[in-house]
């Protein structure tokens, strides 16, 4: 998943936003527009989070052993094995099939409750 997102970011930042009829619309490469807004005669609208606020937020977060509910994670791994799939090195189309299968399975379980 991270690899896919990295690829999307790369492709997004390679393209150039062209000018349009909307004069308020910025033009340029997204990564340059984000990193160097002064080149487009605008200001950086990022807001820095104070250290104490970041520490408070971090203490409220917990690091999960699994990306979701542990029982659901185990169930997904069972579905992986039953369908001969791997979440790491299968093509995107097979991962979509797995996602659809697990989603339908989850709906079926909830409807029975």
C-alpha cells in the first residue's frame, strides 16, 4: 500500500497544473507549489504545531500491533490463505479481489448479527 501511495505522489508531482479560465487557480508543479509558495507570490499556510501539543497528541495515540481490529486482522489472514493471496507481493488486481471478498464477507457477517 505504501508503495502504491508513493507511486501516486510521484506521478502527481511530475505533472504540471496548467493555467485555466479561473484566475484564482494556481499553476505549476504540486510539489513546488507546496514547498516554495513564495515563488507563486503567496504565503506558506502551514501551521506549526507547538511541541507541547504534539507531545499531548502523541501520548493519546497508541501504536497498534495490527492495522485494524485483531480478530478482523486474523480473519483477513485466513481469507488470504484460503484464496492463495499474499498482501505483500500480489498484483493490485488480486489485492482488489481480496478487498472485495473480505468486504462482502464482513457485510455477510454483520447482516447475520
